[in-house]
């Protein structure tokens, strides 16, 4: 790993931060509704993109890390999003296929 390379775990943690920002923005009644909605969307999209970056770096190769996506309270603000659900489902399929091929090789 080079000095400037970002780890998958860092992307995963940043995704949690942006998911939390999305939830906080949703509750910010001081902001105009259109501003609030735009911020919620911006933060949520960024959170899902950061999860994809973590995956690209090999972070989600362990089944427990994929399972954590279902239970991590920090991701709660984005769990109902279609893009998050799609990402999660694709990861689960990949991990399941990997486990199946590993079991067949034994």
C-alpha cells in the first residue's frame, strides 16, 4: 500500500459518517424544506458511494462485514434507500456465491 492510498475500512467509516449526516439533515427543521431534502439526498448518495469504494478496496470480502450492513445503527438513515438495498443485496449474493464455491472445493 502506498502512503496516499485509502483503506477500505476508511471508506466504510466515512460512509457511516455521511449516513449520519443524512439523518441529521433530515431532522434540521431550521433549514428550508428544499435545502434539507437536497442535503439528505447528497449525504445519502455519498454514503452509498463510499460503501462501494470500500468494496472496491476489498473490505467486504468477509461475510460478517456484509452482515454488519444490516445491523449497524450508524447506517440506519440510509437503510431504506433503494441504492443501499441494491448494494447490500449484491454483496450478499457475492459472499454467498464465494462461500458456496469454497464449500464445493473442499
